């Protein structure tokens, strides 16, 4: 059932990162319960191509000992509100995961 795709995604993220799917808690908690992270697991039919391009560029530029990230800034806003993007596989390589 298509409406269950988001639940499957939440379960997959929880498994990969060693957390537990919270279930239908609404807006009161994270999608995935984890001792170190407040995880919101979101799924969309498409992701803006420019975000993928930014991540590809970070990957090409990174040396083996570096973590490729993108820091996305909204013009006119405070930098402490910037968004950090990272691919899940790189996050797992650096911070651990339970599934490859």
C-alpha cells in the first residue's frame, strides 16, 4: 500500500542507525527514537537536483579522511540556522550504523 511507504522508510532508517521507529506519535516526538539523535525520517518522490549536485560536488572535493557535507545558507538569515546536508552512507561511515 502506497500510504505505508513512509512507515517503511522510518523502519529502514531506524534499523540502519540503531534506533526504533516511534510509530504514529504525531507532532510530539521524533520519527525514530535514538539516544543521540532526534531523527525526522522524510520521504519524497523527488529531491531537488541542485541538492544532489551540491552533495556530488562535496564528494568529488573530499579527500579520503574528510567527511563530505554541504552547508546551505538562506540569504539574509543567521548562519547558525544554516542546514547541513550529508548522505546517509557517509554519516554511517563516520558515526556508525547497523546495516550496510
